[in-house]
C-alpha cells in the first residue's frame, strides 16, 4: 500500500517542477527588454518557493477533468502576481523587509526604482500570459477578469492597504483581522482554484465549491503562517521570525492564543475539504494538500 | 464654412467629457475597497489631463466604422495604465516629482506606500475593465494581450527602466533616445490605436496603419514635450519646466537643437498622416489630432 502522505509530497514536487520550468520559459528576455529589468524580474520569480498558487491551479483543473498542461499559463500567471506582490510589499515604504525566501529582497539587490518596475512588469506579464496562451478566448477573458478582481482594489491590493492601515492600532476583533486576510491572501488563493476550474470548463457549481475550498484554505494558511512566526525557526522559513510581535502586527495567536488558533486552522481545513464534496473521488489531492498546509513547518 | 481647427478642438473636448464620465463610473468604491485607497486612485485618475490615449481609442474605433461607446472600456483602461505609470514615475525612487497636472503628486498627498498600491490598483483595474466589458470575448482577450505587451517589460516598463539607466550618462545618439521613447510613450500610444481598431473589428491592414500612425505620433508628442520643457511656461503646463536640463536628462532639443527638433516633429506628423491612407475620408479627425499635438502649447 502506498503512503498517501508521501504521494502528496511527491505529486506536489512534480507539479512544482513543471511550474518552475514553465515560469523560466515564459519569462523571455527579448531585445526590447533591458537586461537589468529582466534580471530583477527573474531574481524574484525564479527564486523557488512553495509554488502553492500555481499548483492549486493545476490540481483544480485536473480535479475538474481538465488537462494540466492547458492550465500552465494561468498557473504561472498566479505565481507572477504573487511574486510582484511580495516585491512591492517588501519595499521600505511598506513592510521594509531585507530578506525573503532566504535571500536579499529585490530592492536590496536592484534598488527601489527597479524593484517597483520589476513588480509592475510581473503583474503586467501575468495578464499577457493568460490573455495570449489560455484557450479558448472566452476562457482567457474570464480568467483575466477573475485574476484582476482577486488581485485588485477589492482583493489583494485592498487587503494590503487595510493591513498597512491596521498597523499601530487595535483591530475591532477577529472579524476585522479575517477581513484583511480574506483579501490579502485569500482572494488570490481562491482565484487559483477558479482559474483551474475555468480552464477545465467546469460548471459553475464545481467552480464555486473550489472557490470556497480556496477561501478556507487561505485563512488556514494564514493562521499557520502566524503560528510559524511565533514558534518557527528562521532557518527553515528563510526569513526572520517573531517579526509580527516586534512590529505590533496583530495576528491570530496574539488575538486568540496559540491553541485556539491551531483549532481554528484545523476547523477551516475541515470546511475546505467539505466544500470539495461535489468533486467526489477526484478531490483526493486537494484534500491532501489542505492537510499538508496545516502540518507544514515552513 | 466651419473652421476645421475649431471642429477638432470641439470634438476632442466632447470625447474627453465622455471619457471623464466613464472613468468616474468605472472606478467603483465597493465595500471591500479601503476608502483611502479609493481616494488615492481617484485623486490621480480623475485629475483631468489631456486624455490623449482614450480619445485615440475612440477615434480609431470610429475611423474603422465602429461604435464609440463600445470602445469606452478599452479607452478608459488606457488612461488607467497611463495614470498608474505617472504615479509610479513620480515616486522618490524614480523621477521624484512633487507636482503633476498642477497638483501635488500622489505620494506627496497619500504617502509612498499608498501611492505604489494606488498605481498597482489602477494597472489591475485596467485589465479587469477590458476583460469584463469589451465584447466579444475574443476581442477582449486580444485587447488584454496588446495592452499588456505595450505596458510591460518590452514596452512602457522597459522604456522607463532604459530611461532611468540613461540618466547621468551620454546616450550613443538619437537612435538610442528614440528607442527609449518608442517604449516609454510610443508603445502605449500605438496600442490605443490598436485597441480602437480591434473593438471595431477592423482588418489587420487597417490596424497596422493605425499603429504606425500611433508610433509616429508618439515620437512627435515626445519632441513637442521636450520643446515645451525648454520654451514653455510652467503655469500652462501645470508642472515645473526646464527640469530636463537641470537633471542632465537627454532630450531632442539638447541632442539636435531646437530647430532641427521642430522639423523632425513636423516630419513625424506627416508620416503619421501618411499611414492613415487606407482609411480614406475617415482619417480626418486623426489627422486633425496629429496637427493639434504638434501645435499644442501645453
């Protein structure tokens, strides 16, 4: 009998490898692209990382009966948008971080001006990729619209603003904290599932179940992140720990306590898996991934 | 007999009014959008300005026999991308400007963090607008791809990087200067024409003629901009003048002299108008606009 945990990890690793290869191929250095800009974009995009969002696109597509290869452009677009958001969030005018994924942040290596532009370039390239390489055009247009809604003013960008505004004041409660995370990380995670479903031409009810899974998974992911910041070791994480507390950032463990936070994460993962019911047997890998997110140590 | 110059100005003003109204409608303050982010985006997007790019979209669409109203989403998307680029270019890490269109720059009012995010939000909203509101979906997808190519690493963002890199060193010649402007301003102007043609479902040859017009117009526009910086008065322009020289920025007048620059702009406008030949009689307004750009004093 195969060990299901090992199978999940192996699958994730294989899919991650496909994503990494595709990302390197999609980031093209044409004659009109300044060398230094290309380097700055590649530095952050090809720096490794969990590739959680693109892997979710691939898994959602397959769970809906689609071909994984058809979802690669949308998958890579998600990672480009995630990477751009990290580059901009790390800037001195925002979170002012010096390290990310174990390496110096983009602006520490390339300077602030180029880091801003590298982020802009990645955000833009994400849309080009989906618009040009997702088939058929109706699906491409719908994916572009989903992606923009999730990444924009009512999604990730809005969440980042709310997060900046929340620093240094007391949040009204766990609902306000969750409202920030729903936009800042949840919207993009949920969108990954939606894009996979769209590429597979899944019907609306399947897509909505997957989006709900993504929303719950996104919150669980954030709680685990907060817990790792309290408990984790910086070597495994590749970034500084216990930063949240030193910055007065409000987190799940700070508001609920560590134990209740862990319980909440567990509950959210159960909700996530329950939302996969319409998929039946094909939900296995997504369920496994949710468990994996809960149990990760980095 | 009507005065053709007056007709052009009246038409531009009417179209500009339609664009301004549509922009205000498309920028929606939903419950998930932080108030301050909305204000920062509206501050720069609804600050007036020439609205050259959106007007070009509308004119190109009509010149190809399309309905102006159908091109409004693409037109407004162009202006959002233009506005985002101005917000980011004005940042301290880039051109470090305090005034724009006669008012304080975005980061001077809202702070750097919010200005970066307001720019990110506008860039993202541009794609949502085109993807969601341009019909049919094949045209929406093609417009998103064009827009991203023009705005991205091989277009506007690449041009901005090349411009940053060129400061403080001597360019190899007018060709290098033009290669910067082709990307930094030319790509987006040419794209405006392409989108108008796409919305009107014009054939490829019409679209290519319009793009050529846009490329020539973009360079002419830049030369006139450089000349206004040397000759102009800051009140009419709404921004500081003679900044280029004080910053050691290389310009057409600095490289060619004022007179030869003016001749080159005139020649480019002639080339632009020649590229409109396939449109026959329907090219009138675009020809008028090219003249207008050449003769503007702000």
